[in-house]
C-alpha cells in the first residue's frame, strides 16, 4: 500500500540516520524486531484500544523487544506511540532494511530449495549468486519440496529458477505449442 509506505518513509529515514551514527547492525536487529512486533495482530489491537495510554503502549512494545534498547530506541517507540504510528512498524522495518541494503550495495535474496541446504552449500551458492547478481546478498532459505530439485532465487524483482519443476514446466510448454 503506497499510503503506508509514504507515511513510514520519514520515520525509516530518520531511524537509519540515527543508526549510521552508531551501530547499524544493532539498529537493524531492533528495527526487524519492531517490525515483527508491529505486525502482530494482538499488538495492533492493543495499540488501537482507546483505554491504553501512549506511555503504556510504548512501555509494552519496548518490553517485547529482546534486543537491548538504548534511550534513542525507547524515544523512537514513544514517539510512534504518541503519534499513533505503531501500525507503521512493519513498513518502517522494511524501508530501514532497504536503506541499509542500498547503502551497503547489498540485496535480500530469498532462496527456495527442494532440500535443506548445509552451511557450506549455502556459502558456495551465495558466492555464485553474488557474482551473478553483482552485489552482496543477504540470503533467507526456505525449503519448498514442490520444486522437486534445484533452487529458485528471488532478488528484488529478479528471479533465477533452476528448479526441476520449472524445467518440467518449460518442457510442457514446448511440447504443447
């Protein structure tokens, strides 16, 4: 939804500027956690309850974060609670990750594999994919048995599908036409 993205952008940019003056990796962990917390239906219901004060909401969200929170992070949460912007947390986290990746020349890679991938196999695959896509990749692996074999990689809007299922579909199309 473009509207949420537009409203969340200044918050994400501000959070990223603060992160650049400190530890970006730690801030990234906090932003990711806040995004997961904000996406929770119970938290959203709690945030929309008119009987809950802004301070109670901010304290509750801060207590749900497992990463250590500094004063700036607590102020950020309190500011979002006061402005009624807690529902933006997932979008803020996504935009923060995009800013971080853009600054590092990296991208998130969703890797779907028919089987579990060991650490060594993943390292080799990521090294090959980084050469193919021309940037550093942050991989997330998901097992999808419907692929039959091989992998399907999604990096932004680019897809590399070397799965057996994709090859079978290509053969089917060739035979039918």
